[in-house]
C-alpha cells in the first residue's frame, strides 16, 4: 500500500497516525516512517485492519440502534 492510500484510509475513519499507532500498539515513529522515501512501505495487513475497524464501527452502530429500540 502506498503512503497516499494509507493517509486516505486514516482520514476515512477519522484517525491520526498517532491514534492508529496506539491502537495497533506500535510506536508512532514506526508508523510515521511507513512510505517515506527509503523507508519501509506500509505493511499489507494495515488495509485489512482498517477494513475490520470500519466493520466494527458499523456493528457498534447497529448494536446501539437495537438496544435503543429495546428500551
């Protein structure tokens, strides 16, 4: 994944690199170096992690709707 794609994904879920790093228990420096010229590329697992994060957010919203209807 390219750095530009990573930035778009982060923006789509309203996360900053620092927040993402904390979420995946990595140092901010590591995450921040992804995709920078001469550095490691963004790992393949990141795209799937964010896809699962989006699904989890949607499921949380559905769960809240269901709970609200029970009350």
